C-alpha cells in the first residue's frame, strides 16, 4: 500500500503514543541489554496546578532526547516523572474554586474538611500536565508517577506511597541532629495568604513611588553644626541643626525604629553619634528617643546619608540590628494591619524607652511590645502610612525645600527668571517628597506587596550541611554546565543563610512537632510517639506545614522508595543527569545537593545541565502582559510535536537564550515534510525493508552516502554526550536535508531508473539502510514522524523507540576515493549554482562550462558524474580551453578552474547598478549599527536584549554585505 502524500501529525501522534504506552516502551529498564549501565533522569516536578508552558516544553524535550538516546543504546534507563504538591498555589486554586461554587471557605470548613477538598481537586484535575507532556512525546515511566504528598494522612485511594513518610523521617532525623530549629527571623511575608514565602515566590517590580524626608529632632533640643564639603574639603553648605534628616519609602515603619545609623566616615554627623533623637510620630508625651549609631551599611552619598533602623521590617536593617543589638519591634499582624494587641501604647513606649536607655531586654519581650499608637492600631499599613505622613507634616517635622527643588521631580516648578520680573527668593517651601521609581516585592500568586516580617519559623541550619554540596562541585564529583551557572551555585552556597522551611498553610506536610502547655517541643514521626516522649501529657501539634522546597529537595531518593532499600534505589541512585532552569539553581538544585548528602551521604546526580530561557523572536521575555506568549500546545496543534521539539533542540546552544518564532517552527515542519518525501521516494522505488545490515555497495554514490551516515552518527553521539543538543540537531538537519534528501536522492535516480539489476538492487538496499539510519538518529528529537515511517517502511521486529542505536564508526565505513569524488562533485555543482545566482543568470538556462585546468582526480570525478553535474548545475556544453575568453565568470574547485561565459546572457551594467544601489543602502545601515555598538554609553545603558539584537542584526547585515561584494566581484570579471 502506497504511503500517504503527507504526514498527518494530528492524526498520528496520539495513536503512536498510545502504542508506545501499551507495549510498555517507557518502563524502567525497557530495552536494556543484560548487564547494562543504569541511566536515570529525575523530572523537575511541575506543580500539580501547572499546565505546559514553553519552559516546560524546552526542559522536557531535552530530557526526552537523552532518555530516548540512552534507551536505544540499550542502557538500563529510567525517566522518573511526578508532580510537586505546590502548597500555596494549590491552596489558592482550591479556595478560589470553593468561592466560585458558593461553598464554605477554608476557615469555615476547618483543616480536615478543607484538605479533603484539596485531595478531591487533585484527583479530578491534578493530572492535567501529565497529558500535556504526553502530547509533547515525553517518554517517562508513567507507571512510577510520583507525588510529593503521596501517603500523607487523609490521602485517598490511589495516592499510596511513602513520600510523606520519607519527608517526616528526614525532618525528625535532622531535628534530632540539631540541623533543624525553631527561631525568630525576618522572612518574606505574604499578607494575603498569611504565610512566609521563599525568595523565588517574590517578584520585584518597579513601580512609581515616593521617598519622604523627615526630621528626627535631637533629644533635649541639642544642636550641632551640619557641614557639607566637596572632595577638596571646601565648605559648600553650613547650618546649625537641631535634627537629623531621614528619608524613607515606608513611613509607617518609623514607629518601630530602634536606632538611626550613619557611616563611620561621615563627618557631617560625627558630632551627634552616640546621642539620642526623637521619632517624630505618636503622642508627644510618649514619643520615643533612639540612639544615633555608626555602621558600615549607610551610604553617605545616598539621600541624607542617615538611615533609620527598623530591624523587624527591612532585611538590611535586620542585619544592622543584629550587629548592634538593637531591639526589633514588630508593628504588623499577619494581614499587614497595624497590630492591635498588647499593652496600651503609653506603657509599651515607656518600656521601649527604658531599653533605648540601656535596660536589658529579651527578643521575646521586644516582640510582645506593640509600639503602634492606640489611634493607629488595626489600620491597614497603607492607611497608617497616610496618617503618619499627615501627622508629621502637621507638626512641621517634614524636611522643607523650595518648590523648584529638582528632587521633587515633576512636582517641581520652574523658577521665574529675574529679567522677567520675578523674584526667585519668593518661591514657596514644600515638603521634600521625591517622586521616583522604587522596586517593590510582590507575591507571585497573591499579587500583593510582600512585607518583611519578624516571625517564629522553622529553619534548616544550612551552614552545617552546605560543605559536602560545595566540595562535590569543586572536586568535579558533580558537574554543572555551563560554567556561568556553576558560579551562581557557588555564589549562593558560599553566602548561605538559614533556610526557612515552615509555611503558614494547611496543604502540605504538617510539621511533626507537638507542644505541651509549657511550650516544650516534642519532635516525632507520629502523635503517639510524641505523647510517649511527653510522658502522656496533652499535646498540641504545630499548625505550620513544610515549604514545598523541603520535600522536593528529597526528590531523587524519595521517588526511588527511600527510606526503604528498594531495588530502584540501589540501581538508579545516584542519578545520572539533572536538566533544569537557571532560576532554581539555588532553590532546588543546591538544596537537593545539600539534602541528599545530609540524609544518605551521596550526591543526587552526576551532571547538572542548566538551560537558558525561551524568549520571543525579538529576545523579550514572554509574558501575558506583553501578549507575546507562545503556547506549546497551540504550536503542537499547528505544526506537530516533532517540529516544535526540533526547533527547541536546534536552538539549545548552551548558555544562550532561545529566540523562538513561529516562522522557525514552520521551517522545521518543512524538514518533517522533506524527510517524509524522501521516504516516499524510497518506497516508490522499492528501497525499503532494510534488516539493518550495512550494505557493501560498488557504486561510488552508495559508498559515499554510507560514509556520510557514519560521520553524522559520530557527530551526533559526541554532541549528545557533551549536552550540545543544538550541534546534534544541526548536524542531522544538514545531513538529512542536504546529503540525503537533496544530493543522494538526486544522485540515486539514474542508478534506480537506468542502472542494471545489480546496481538497482544495491542502490535500493543502500537507500533503505540510509533512510532507516535517518529515522534512528532523528528519533530522540523527532519521535512521532520517525516512528510512523519506521512502521510504514517495513515489517519490524520492534518499534523504533526500541531500535538498536548504531555503533559503526566512520573510519570503517568511509571510502576515501568515493568520499573525495562525490564531495568534489557537490562542491562543483554548488559553486556553479552560486555563481549563476550571484549574477542573476535565468534559472532554467543551460550555460556552457569552460575548463582551463583539471587534475586527474577531478577529471575522473567529472567523467564518472558528468550527467549528474550537467543536469543539476544546468550546464550546457563542456569544453577544455587554454584561457577563458572575455565575458566569463570563474568557478574554482580543488584541482580545477572553470569559467562560464555569461556576458551575452545578462545585462552586466544593469545588474552592477542594482547591486551597487543595494550595497549603498546596506552600508548606511551598517554605519548606523556599528556607530551604536561602538558607543560605550549605548552598550552600557541599553537593555541587554536590545544590544544583543543590534549585534545579531549587524552580523546578518555584514554577511549580506559579503555576498553583495562577492557578486560585484563576479561582475567585475566580465569587464
């Protein structure tokens, strides 16, 4: 039965994937040779709430290529899939679903009933991304699909497993070793979800903002001489002051100030260091005095050079407060409203003043003190900000400047020039409020401003477990590629902070710690064990759950059955390769390294390949707001999974972002069509059903293509072994499209149509083998079309997914004479075609070819292939001459010199004028591009993607310039 004219991806992909699954093609160990080496990849678990985006498509395509390659090589292969329970994201999805359906909310339901709803949602909708990964062709062992909450209390049928038990065991063991502790530290706090969140869940976004300048009066009405000098020490400004000026973007936090800090070198404030100043807000009779201290943190050249230290509400201030033993007063509750608890303000302020005067204090006592004035308690933080600003301004403690002060930005008025009748001295004074863009932290899911919050949380003492993770990469036990990401890894781990692992959520692994009425902690794997430890006392369990990064940090061992000593754990751990994005090098990669060494004393993987970002065709990051997001599922619908996969692979240069466009994908869909058409040609000419035996042909063309196949096999293997995915894809593209579909198909036609029986038979056998090799070598990148053709072109013992990967080598299969001859022929045809194109010889016209010099090898190649050369290069009469006549363009190849008389065929003057005009326009554009790129200011200040785009455009235009100049050189030969 004849092949269909085209490959119907939409019809075939689902059918082929189902066949793979039905035969167990992806199961661990499938197609493994006896005694084979294990090869294991752990999928970076997508969130259970997730759906496939371009980052997933890119990441999983690269993983699938390696897995399919190793599986076909007969390695004992496992691609371990699974999903992360995604605590905050899943809780948000379910809460929104309940609200949309008019059901009771989380707090009305209570913890147990709410978790039942989460499990219901997970059972119904949590597998969406699995089916989407299947659309991409991901060949995971889905029978082993893991989930980071499997086996948790309340998990329904089908969610069995011991991942939860593994997580709890690790927590208990690390707690008992002193590696996990509860403490009060500053964390990112999401007021919407009322939980701590990780840095990865914070989006820093630039927004229009303000910086208010306020006066903190010196205690007792003291004064000092404030002097500003230039670099030479000359006095620029001098005045007597009874205050120190502070600038802040968050005035509501002034209520919790513990000190004002200046740099030790800042001579402006030297006279008042050690003195007290007054926080200019709150009831006057209870207003607090705080010390003026020195610290390296303040920048004398930024703002006033003086910084208020609010340790409980700013990460930089927190470090200063720790160094200086400055009390850290917490001002807000979990909703980011000003606190309403504790002592009346007068009593709290009095105690705080005693502490400022030197009284001893404890962190717990300071945390309990509520320094929010009574009339501001309970207000939202932004409402409190407005009230604080109004009160300070009303009291006259805002720094005042002339209304034309440039720091006021757009609010500044242009002064009236004296010659126009105005007096600049009459300008009004206004509060100094700088309008400027500020970076604000937002919750990536809640979209509310994140508040630095001093809270009690659980922490891993990472300083105690980081050493082996650093040593492993330094020694090469684990490699990280590319090198830039290796440096990122070291930067994070060499400057590591304690890791906050608790979240104030309900969905997640509840922390296995119980408390008695005295607050004593009992850490155990179960409540029964905790009660026994407490001697039968009544206990209350900690309500927090573990950060999802804690459980996913155990992903390599947890998915393989640890703590049970499973066969899979013994066989596949440590795993082989991790492929991941650069954005989670610290949050996941580094933590897996630390946790596996801490728990089992081994590396989790041998190699880490860090891929770059998929951007749009202009190099911009894809985002919904820009409207430039490409949906991989839509692309698969439009172009087929193979074209999407090949595009991503061909562009996967290590360390370089991808610039993805639909045009590129359409181009690689054409590649699919080209392969299909070559297979149809083979089928129509009886060149199918190879048994895999390497042919031993006599015809030069057939010897040549076998050698070319062996060369590309080596290139592909070397590239994949070195994670150079783009090199593998581009080598296959050049070979399959160029060498096979174009040259070999054309070269084979005379042999198949006009050759004798023996020649026809060897060509059929050679072509059948070569097409099969194309399918095998392309299969890891383009699995669907290759599997379809494999089944169509012969009766196979097994599907292509389990076909044997070739191990022939070029040294054995390249015939030097055939290689030299056929590559000489191709070079000559390409050179003639290029010369014709450059001077615009009509495509259908046969042009004479004159030869002034040709060595014996060239003559032999010409004699053996004259019919093909003249047909494919559209050459008329071939003649040997002593010298080329006027009006010829030259064509040079190794061992020969040729010329084509074209002066009477084309209008040389017109063609020259056209090219010179085009070149003139191009040179102007080149001048502009070079000018921009040679301007240090442009390179330094322009966005990175804009500079990179200019460089790429310059390279393309310079290539175009080279072609135009070559064409003009051709015309110059004609006189």
